[in-house]
C-alpha cells in the first residue's frame, strides 16, 4: 500500500491565466505586424503611383520636344535646351514659353492640367513639377542657364537634367495625425 500524499493532477488557475496572457500578447504582436505590413504596402503603392505619374510626365515632355531635349545651335556652337521645355518647367519664367508654336503651348497646357487632375485623383492632394536641375543641384530659372558649349569649344555652360517631381501628403509612419510630404523624383536628360 501506498502511504504518501496523493500527487496533484491538472492545471491550476494561475497557470491557465499565464498561458492566456502569453497567447494574448502573441496575438497583439501579430496584429501589430499586420498593421505595419498594411501601412508599408500602402506606402509602396503610393510610391508606385508617383513613379508611374512621373514617368508619364517625362514621356509627355519628351514627346513635346520631339525627343530632343537639347538641340545644336549652329550660330553659337552650343547645345541649347528645346524651347518646348519652357512651357513645362515650373521654375522657368512663362516668357520662355511664348516663343513656341501655339500647338506646343496648347499641348503643354493640356498636359499640365492633366498632371494636376491625375495628382488630385491619385493622392487627394499633391503636385507635379518639371524642373531644370543643374549638376550642382540648384534649379535653373531660364532655359539659357542650361546651355553648354560643345567639346573643343570654350567649354562654358553646364548641361541640366530635367527633373519630374511628384509630391503628395500622407500620414506619418507612426500613424499620428500630422501629414508628411512625400516626394518622388525622376530625372532624365
């Protein structure tokens, strides 16, 4: 015969509560990871929309210039920016656009209106800017600021890149109320 204490069997209430707490913390962590994943995939989706809009804007600018951003000015032996860019470039005076033929002005005005409409429908608010960026990162304010001499000449001037910048507002990664401006930039020459 056995004469000892009977061994206890089963779980105590404390053990059950601890296991429920561990499972609950695990589920909360998984929910947090899911929310972070959803937020990150939304951010990636917004960046891909901005990328598509920037490339489309760049293609429209290229089409308006006849795919010749720079053209040889034989009188000055310089490479000058195509004057159609004056109708698109945000940082350039509007007088730079008046030398173009009317159809290019109309196309540029239509494209610019389309960019504004597309930005509003895709992002709710935002902007598309076409800028002329010098090699030092500054923005050119005239088309002639981007003219440069050919090799063998005096070597003056600097070539510019055409920058298409798409900006929009979205919540901060922390999910707080203040909105942050996000920008996608596409450059070409």
